[in-house]
């Protein structure tokens, strides 16, 4: 814990977590209504583990210092009471004081963003309009629609995550937020259909592992883009955009020429489990135009799980899903359509050279695919079917029982 001076002369505590390198951009983590509890400290630690100097201030200190509540039982009503009594304007000022403290901390590069959850999601928005962090992120912010008149003061990037079924941000409120912010180039809004309030809170009643992971990935990329060194951020944005274009040309527009345009002349593709792909544009043109793009089932979909961006490579983890209604020589060479549905975890490692794709290594569990197609027996062999993909999306599913 560390101590911060408020703008009006008081002092309050904050939980500080530093990156292993000892130095990085700053992130102020703005609490839910449960105080700086175990969960908020774990979030702060998560940002530190990803290279940020992270600080979570106690925003209830004016009412009751050191609040640490859970989201159940009597704690819930106590948290609601604190939330209803907090001075919102002072909470925003205290968030700004924390931001100033972090900017001057020797472990911080000087660039500081904010990320808030629930009550903190609204405070992140208000901090953006009043005190200019370098960027800010709000997860399922409550009552943002009541301060939309301040949106005209935004001068730095803002990212909002909204659960489609969030009862604390009902459809009318979401419509107001979109009507005001959608046209602002500084604002990005991601919606998560069917997700309820606090879908990102690990262990919470409405926690949704896949969408929480996706939201966290988007937030991390947002912070890297706006808080990391300009050269690194620009390079990583370029690689990510190039890879996204490549995938779009393969699966959406289904254009071989556009796909090859994203790749260096001697690029290669290796689907490791079945050794399909090709080396160089001539082989890849044959592969993409005859065996990959036209043989992709129409209901093919990909659910992102994680993306790691380095200096010259990207690692994308996803769940790949399709119905086997057509031949798929690139994945199931020589096998006629079975009509069965498949979900499988898939990892792509992409290396870049001079801003274009140089090679792709694609990995998936072929035994899981074959088990779902009924070609091998997952009951008698040490393999898993669709359950392996489901556990990637929800790691809290029960593990295999061992003898």
C-alpha cells in the first residue's frame, strides 16, 4: 500500500503493483462498489504482470477507509449503501490525484491511463472528460448516460465495454450512450450480447470467461497502443492490422490475390497436424484457391481467446468452429463430408518480415476433431472431443478425472 495526497489536503491509501522490469506506463485501476478487495488487487496485479505500473486507490476513504467487501450476503447491501453515499465529484478528483501520483512515480514512464469497473467504469469516463488521462477504459460503467453532456470535453481515447443484458445499464441508457458517443472518433464501444453486469468479474455470478478474456485482450491492446512507446505501439498496431486483413481476405471476402498480397514472396504456411499448406506464392496460390478458401464451410466461425503481439510476430489463440458439410482437404485430407459439427481450440503463430506475413504455423488437436466426427472413440482413447474447446473458453470447467 502507498499513500496519496488528495487535492483538498487529505490523504488516502492505494494498492500499488509494479512490473517485473521495474518501469512501464501507468494504469490507475478504479474500483467497483466493493472497495479495494482481493479481486481489485488481483486486477491491479494483472496489469503489473503485463508491464504496467498499476495503482488502485481507495475511493471510499472519505466515508470509510479500507473497505473490502464481497458481492454476496450482507456485503452487497453495505456496498450499495456506500455507493449511494459517495461524493462522485470528489471520487473523480481522488482518481485524478492517483493519476498525478502515478505520473510522478519513478516506476512510471509518465504516460498514464485508467481502467474502471462498475462504479469505476463511470469514474473512468468522468476522469476522461475532466482530467485528461492519456486514455481510459470503462467496464460496464453505471450512470454514464447521466453525464453525457460532458462528452464534448473528451480529448483523449476512451474505450467502453457494455454488456447487452446489463440491468444497471438498460437499453434506454445504452441507446443514449451510443447516440452521443458513436460519432466521436476518440471513442470505441464494444458490446457483448447477452452478457450481464460484471461479466468480467472472476468468480462473480455473471462471469463469462470467453467475453471477459476478449474484453481484457481489447483493453490490453488499447493500452499498448496509447500508453506504450510510440514506436512499439505503432509497430504492433501495424502487425495486428496486417494479420486482421489477412484473415478477412481468407474467411470474409475469400480473395486469394488479396490474401497473397499480405505475404512476402517466399512465405510459407504449415498446418502442423496434417502437414498441408505451401511454400512461396506459387504453391500458396494453388493451396488457397483450390483447397482452402473454396472448401471453407459457410458456417465457419472463430471465437478469439487471446492475442500476443511481439516485435515481429503474433500468437493468436481461438476456438475454430464449423459444420463438416464440404470437403476440407486442408484440415481433413481425403475425407468426405460427415455433416457433423466441430469445435476445436486452434493456435496460429505468425512471423512477419518487413510488415508482411513470412510464415504461419497453425496448431490444433486433430484427435479432438476426429473424435467429434465419430472417427475415433474418445471413451476408450486418451483424447477429448468438443470438451477440450469448451474448457479453453471456460477454464473452470471440471478437469478430466484421473485413475
